[in-house]
C-alpha cells in the first residue's frame, strides 16, 4: 500500500508572510498527531519517524491508531474509534476530504504525510508563521504537576488576542508498544508504536482566564488499560470543540514513571 488514502485531494496551508517566532529553551513548538494503523503497510516508516521525533523535548508527539482498516483482515490492537472520529473531525474543520494513513496533523491545522520528516518540519514552521494572535499556536503556557497521587494542570490566562474558547484534554500515553501483526499487509512483522494515546479525558473548558484542573492518577486508565500501561501524560489546550477542532493553543507533557 503506497500512501493509503481515502481521497487524494491536495490540501496545503499557505505560509503567512511573517517570520516564524523562534522557540525558547524548553518551549513546546509543536503538537504532532500521527494517525496510523497496524493494517497499513505505509505506516511503519511513519511510526519509526514518530519515535525519533519523540526524543525532541520541544515536540509533543501523539500516536493515534485508527480502526477503519480493520476490515482488511487484521484488527488493530491499539486503535480507538475515537481516533477515527478525531481524524474525520479535522478533515471537516479544514473543509477537505483528506483522511488517510499515515497522516500527521501539526498543531491542529496542517496535515502532511506522516513519514515525511521534511514536510513535518515545514508544517511546524508554517503554523508558527501565523500573523494573527488569536490563531498563534502554543501561545498559552500550560504546566503539569504530578504529586500526592494526582495530576494537576495549570493553564495561564490568554492575551487579548487569544481565542477565548478552548477545551483542555488529557492523554494518558504508553511510551512503547510492540505488536506482532498476525494478518493483513504487515503480517509476520513485529512493529513498535511510540507515544500511543490510550484515551482522551476532557478536563474542562477554558475561557481565556487562568484555570487549574486536577485528576487522581487512579482515574487515568481506561477500560482496556491499567495504570502500569501509562508511562506519561500529555495535555493539550485546543480551540474549538471535539467535533470541530482548531489550533493548539497550549500543550505540555510529563512522565509518570
């Protein structure tokens, strides 16, 4: 399968004329969401690349396995139908029909082929070139703290130009998940998935004012995971709503163990 896609409609976001602001030390410069599948022979290269990008502390990298290739003969063991819904919501928000694997969505607004490192880096630059303060990605400071058996998320107040409506989402993550694929296009291969999101937990809404959210660590696992499956957590502050996601206004990550 070469660049498996449901459609081949091109969708490029033009770079704004302003120069991209330089990332400060320790600053998160991009959230990269990789939509992937164990049933896609084009995906292993993208999965490997995400593992390399995950080593960059300025990037929040999220692997989001989808389930729409399960009918080909192998049920993805890590897929969530919610990831499929999220990918389609991005397509709807952009106004195109581009839903494929491996697809990387950068800062909530630009999509590129997930195995193309140069395209991903270019997209990071593009999203940081926005001249509109209300659409500037990752401009709202977000912090995470793990203590006393709970996770506390602090979101700073936005500037006057920031979008005044966003959602705060928490993602429990497994750092590395090796999978032996028994059927389908990757049959006989053992593939390793990096920074796999196991569920999405909405912590609340943000209206532009400073806010704090907390959740017990015991509430992080889902129906198919335990706390031992969770190595780290990421939190994203995203404009819009789940059905129509927009630009990532803030993000942070922290290790649990």
